[in-house]
């Protein structure tokens, strides 16, 4: 029996983009929900699903940080390249849920 293409996450040097990962994740969930997979294969499918979930969560977090940066700089016209480190720093400065941001001047 040939291993499934998702059986070894480490073999794929380039991870799929968000939409591809989400589509694959939905297909994996459907396969698991059918309940007809042998235990070993079900575990491999589940493991791949966990990896895809983490990838999707990371992509969503990155997109959210970009949006927050754009909203905070709404009055600025200068465009800067996105930097993960800068986004992390700016996100840490954002008020947490339940607190209010100070009014902007």
C-alpha cells in the first residue's frame, strides 16, 4: 500500500498556502468522520490535520497582525514592508481584550 501524500509532513519543503491547507484539512476531517480508516492511517491523517491546523492558525495570526498594523497607521501614507518582528512588537503594544485603547489624537 502506497503511503498517502500527507503521511510525512517533513517531506514537503514548501508548505501549502492557507486556502490549500484549509481545503486539505476539510478533506482530512471528512475522511476521519467516515470512521472507516484503519487505526495507523487514521493516526497519520490526524497528525497531518494537526500540522495543517497549526499552519492555518499561524497564517490567520499573521494576517490579523497585518490588519491591526494597517488600522493603527490609518492616517499615515507611508507604506512599509511587513516584518514579523515589527508586527509582534506592535501587537504586544495593542490593548488586550477588556481594556480600551487610549483615544487617538
